[in-house]
C-alpha cells in the first residue's frame, strides 16, 4: 500500500489502521507535533485566544482526514 514517496508520518497512520503496536501513540504524537507547526501560523494570522486548543483542533482534523483517506485507500 505504501510507496517510497510517502511521508514518514503516513506509516504511523497505516500502523494505527492495521492495529500494529504503537500506532496510536505515534499518531497522537504526530498530531501534537503538527499542532506545534500550525500554532505559529495561526498566531501570525492574528489568532491569540485559545491558540493551543485551536491548533490542536486543526491538527486533529487533518489527522482524521488522513485516517479516512487511508482507510478508503486500503
């Protein structure tokens, strides 16, 4: 299912979908890291209130979209 052109974060999502050990922890960790990358962009765009919550929500929505995509792709 995966090719060599897939980003490394994809492997955590596929591991989660296939029930492999550590898949959930890696997926949650990647979502938190992604939120950390989203937060500065939100801050630069003027979002100041509840920045952490909003960046986590944005990251969670991306993660859920990717999970749905790979679930359908399987």
